């Protein structure tokens, strides 16, 4: 997870950018001007006002050639230029930090020597290291030893050098690092900006926040910074001035307060526009999914018992009937009643008995329960819990095949042995990815329709499995269930089954990435309920007891329910279990 805390801002992939106004040495030795630039940066919406702390004699030899545009800054020697601009000492930086605190903006200054690091450490929430010092190992170690977050510019560097800098900082004690894409051209012409390096850095360093330090010429819409933010940069640094027409190296390519405000407004709007990374229909599109999509519609009137041909049907809006996804399967199916032209076809209009969907019930079980280790081999009467579940599912009349889905952990060998004795196939896979095991079971079974059964439901009702399968076959929703009380269907816990098509199961497998969705097979579906058609039905009166629990999660559950199961036997009906539970206040 990409995240870092800079000052009072918690940055993540979805946050607004942390904006650093790089005043640098544009104060030109005037403390009052430096304070005014701080105020202007705050007015423009910047999060930090940053300076540069150096002494020319420590930064550059007297024989250091320039690397900037000499038409804007004619000084040809670094030592000579820096000597003009290094007027501030410790007291000035302390005063500037105090002024930032009073104005309400973070104070920063890039240190260029050990003394500067030690001076600035107590004044700043984090360090910014310049691109040119990415390979200055002793300076990196000095900065890292304070344990503060570090923002590292990567201009003019190879990836191997970035790797080495990160290693140096980490080994020296830094635990939070962010990287800035940067190009060391002053100014940076548009063809040299290469914003594509931002997502490239994000791919290379998936756990680090990435930003952008800009030296390009600003325009009225702040296009470069806006584009950088939209490409993933969550820290934006740019030189800052009160007057871009002033002579000198860092004025003409800087932003001013108005430019900064334009970018901040752009970023706020872009954050809203970017939204979610996950391609999925929005809740606001639910009405469009229903009304703007198509259904199979009768092109002419048809009589009861007539098989449908392509001459009889067409596709029209709204999408409130049988979807054209089922076009090929509908052909040849007979209608159950007389229907008129332009009728939106419903599943209830069709005789589905010839359809030969293969229904596979997948029972997911493993021995590694943390709340009740070895639970699945604990006994009710003379049978282990896993045997109760498998045998009761086998009694379903509409399930064509039962498959046990377990993990490759050797502790589950005992479960496979029980399944084999019952003539039930077992598939095994990743211990930590239940969804993948479930999908594998459906594939091995060649399922068209999949029934999900949890192995902690030893008293699951075969007739209720058939009821939910029948409901699914007749209504053809994306998902049908009879055991989740969130839609008020009234069932007691422990008698449930979920039914979904193999197509929907495969779709969930492709898009579900977070561990919770991989662990709980249908949780993705519930967390995106507006995307799917979900169907349930009320429990029959004899089973309508939401207050009762018949699933076994713990040893105390087994102690409470085991004697009842042993007394009634494996062939008992759900209503009998409910009656005993009521009689004994279980």
C-alpha cells in the first residue's frame, strides 16, 4: 500500500497532491522577501514552502561549470553563483520556520552539507534531498539517521542508482521514502519532461509514493503539473517566485501564487474525476443497466407450446426481461402461454425443462480453523462433521455432482478420505485463496450452475438446496441465496445455499483481488450488489426462525448442537431440528 505522512498530510494513491513551493534562493538574501514568498505560497494553496541551505564553499569547488540556461543566468561558474545567494545563516532559517508556523504552511529546506542537515532536522517534518545528491552516500546517511520521512528527487539518475540510494537510506534508519521524477534541465523543454516516467517509477517501486519535481515553463492552465498529478504524482514540487520576469536562474521557470492556485483547483477537480480504478458499473448507472440495455422481445405473437425461432424474437429496450446474452439458448425453447407481439420475454414464459444445465454443489472445507482446530473431523454421533454435510448435500435431487474443495495442506488428507468413501471427488488448492479452490472445483465438475455450501452447516436441508436451485433456474438472476438474513428472508443460520452461474463465478474470480474477497467467495458480489441481480425468497413458515443458529463455528456450538443431531439422525428434516431447538431452548 503506497502511503507516507508528510507534515500533517497522509498521502496515498487516492489523495490530493502535497504541493511544495520551491522558493529556493529566490529571496536573493532578503529575509523580508523570503517571508513574503512564504505568505504567497500559502495563499496559492501550497502545503510547504521550501528553501535551500548551503554555503558555496561547501557545495562547489571554484572550478565548477554551470548547467543552466546562460541566456537567463549568465554566471558561468557554480561557485560564483552560489556565493551570491548563500547569505542566510542558522538564525534566518529558524525565523523562516517560525514564520511558516505562524502562516500555516510546512517549512522545508534542502540541506547540502552535514551542518545544514543538523540545523534543519528539528525545524522540518521531513527531509527533501536534491537529485544531484542521490549518489552522495555520506549525506544520505546523515539525513536518514534522524528517522524522518525523506523525499528523494531522481533527476539524471539510473534505476540502479535509485535502488542504491533507497538501500543506503533504509540501512541508515529511514523508514518512509518517496521518490520524485525530475529532469535536470533548467528549463526543461516539453520533449524532455517525460511524464511517463512517473508510472514507470510506480511500477518499479510499488510500495512508495511517487511525485514530480518540475523545471518546465509554466502556462496559464498549469498543464504539466496537472498532467503529472493525473498520472499518479502525489507530491508536486516547483520553483516559486513572486515575479517570473525577474532575472536569475530560478524565476523564469517558476510558478507564482496564481499559478499555484490554478494547479490546486485542477488537482481537486481531477481527484473527483479520477474516481475508482476498478472498472465496474456505478450505483448511479443501475437504472441505465435496467432501462438502456436490451431484452429479448417478441417480434410477432406466438401460441402456447410454440418453439421460438429467430423469426419470432428481436431485441429491444428495456433490459427487464430475458437478456440477449441467452439468445442462442432461447432458440427452440417453447413458450408456456400465448404471448403477443412486442412482449418483453420473461423466464416464467418459457419451458426450461429441456435445458440440461449441470448443477455442481461445491462444499468448501479445511482443517485449519483458528476458532475450532480440526473441526471438520469432530463427530456428531458416529460421523465426522464433514460427512454430515456431504451426505446431506448428496440427497439433493437437482444437484448433479458434489465436489469437496479443500486446500493442499496435508491436514486435509482426512477430509479427502471421507469424501472418497462417499464417492465424492475432491479438488485441492491454495490454503489462503478459497475463491480459487471454488473456481477450480466448478471447472473440474464442468458446472453450468454452481451451488456453494459451507461445511460448517451439518444440518443443511436438501429440499431447501433444491428450492433455491429451482428459483435460480426459473428466474435466472446472477445470484440466488436462502441463508443471508440481510434481505430479510427469515431463514435460520445453518440451512443455507448460494447459487450462481459458472459465468458469474468466473467473472468474480477475474476481478476480485483483495484478500477478503478471495477468502469469502461471494463477498465481492455483496460489496458490489448494485452490479448484480440478486434474488431470494421468504423461508417457509416451518423454517422461518432467524433467531436460531445451526452452524458450527466453535466447540461450544458442537456441544450445543451435537446431541440433537445424534438423536435425530442424518436424515432428519430442518423443521425437526428447529422443533428440538425450541423444545430445549438451544
